[in-house]
C-alpha cells in the first residue's frame, strides 16, 4: 500500500509544484529545488486573510490538489495490477512525472527541461538495467525518433502553423520514446492528436498546450504496451 500513499501525496503536491514552476522557470535544477522547498513569499499573511478572492483561490487549489491526489493514487493502483511489484517504482516515476508535466504545461504552456531530461534518462536506465517495456536498443531508437518525427512534421506543416510542435513537446516525445520504443511512440503521437482534437472541439480553441495530450496518451499506451 506504500505506492498508494506515495501516489496520493505526490498528487496532492502537483498543483503546488506547477505553481512554483510557473514562478521561477526557466531555472537550473538546483535553483528549482531550492524554490520548491523555500518559496519566495510575495504577499503577506494579513493581506491573504482579508482578500475574499484569494480565499476562493485557496479553496479551488485545495480541491484541485485532492483531485490530483485521488487520480494519481488510482493510476498507481492500476499500475500495480498491470506491471506487478518488480517494475512498479520505475513505472510510477514515469507516470508521476508525466502527471506533473501535464499540470505544468496546462498552467504555463511550458515543459521544463529539468523534468523532461530526467524522464528521458530514467527511461533509458530502465531499459538497460531492468529490461523495461523495451530493450536498450529500441529505447535509444525511440528517443531519437521522438525527436526526429515531430521535427519532420513541423517542417512539413510550418507553412500553415509555425508552432505545430514546440521545443518542449519534442523533448517530451523523445523522453516518451525512450520509455516505450518507436512503435508505441507512433501510437502516442496518433492518440495525442485525437485527445487534443477532442479538447479543441469541446473548448472551441484552435490552439493550446499539447503537452497534456502527450502525457495522457503516453500513460494510456504504457498500460497496453
């Protein structure tokens, strides 16, 4: 049950970490860690108490944190039954970082390198040390494909939209490729387009953060890989 507790606690802090990233990004890994632990206070406690709007934001923030806590715990529970205990913590690191990237990109339209690069590295180590979802060779090819395929797509579509894939999206797809390999990466890209299309249809927006669609799709494909 430790994974459930850790998943719930990690989920609780996702909105907090996303808010902190929004305030100090871009940053070095060391500075990011310091600011997460010791945030800079810009508003006094007295002003916070006397501001009804701030109190409502706090209430929404608490509910969002609880929602993430329950969601991450539920996905972690599913991961236990899907992958078993042997590879569980590797898979959970993949899922949890993706959930954090989901919220960070949704709130800031920014995918920080200090999250995407470790995600790629851990994915490759998982393939080398444990065997992973794919082997080391396919992990390497998947990482390269995750970078090259979006770049080629952007070159083909740049005449219509110069921001088809942002740099952060490309790095995230490269990290996902390191975890899932080339074939599953193609499924992630296709599913991401479908998820984003559904989001655009319901919100009636023609543009937005693509990272959340990649994160959702990568988690879904990982469960069926």
